[in-house]
């Protein structure tokens, strides 16, 4: 196995690995049952009343 073949294999397998991870993250984020959790997290900074306001 030459350097070029090893390099091409590493690049291809790395691209497939990262595309798989990206697809898994997208599926997790856009899965309908996770919507309530993300909506709650998005409202959290606006609902936090424990912070002392700096004037």
C-alpha cells in the first residue's frame, strides 16, 4: 500500500465518518420529541430572574 493509497483511504473514511456524525446530530436536533426540550432551553435565559441586574 503506497502513501497515496493510504492517504486517499484516510480522507475518504474520515469524510464518511464526519458526514455520519453530522447526520446523527441533525437527526437528534430535528427529531420531533426533542422539540420541547430545545424550546425550554431557548426560553431559559429570558425566564431567569435570579440574576442581579447591573445598572
